[in-house]
C-alpha cells in the first residue's frame, strides 16, 4: 500500500512540475497587410476609425 501511495504522490508531483514548466510566449508579431479605414470608414464614438491588421504571431 505504501508503494502505491508513493507512486501516486510522485505522479502528482511530476504532473504539477510539468504544468509549471510549460509556458508559451509570443516572441514576434509580423504584420503582413493593413486595411485602413475598415468598416466602410465608419467612426466609432471617441475611439475613431478601426484598422484591419493581418499577420502572424
């Protein structure tokens, strides 16, 4: 029974260690095209006109 508990504890510890080590980060954003103005040039309240950006992260 102790072996099963130890094995279970080790499995849980390794699982949480893996979760903490896994990270994702955006290192670069490359804009390939820009459409301005978009939405037929409509202006939205105080923020102004929107632009449509296409690219890869």
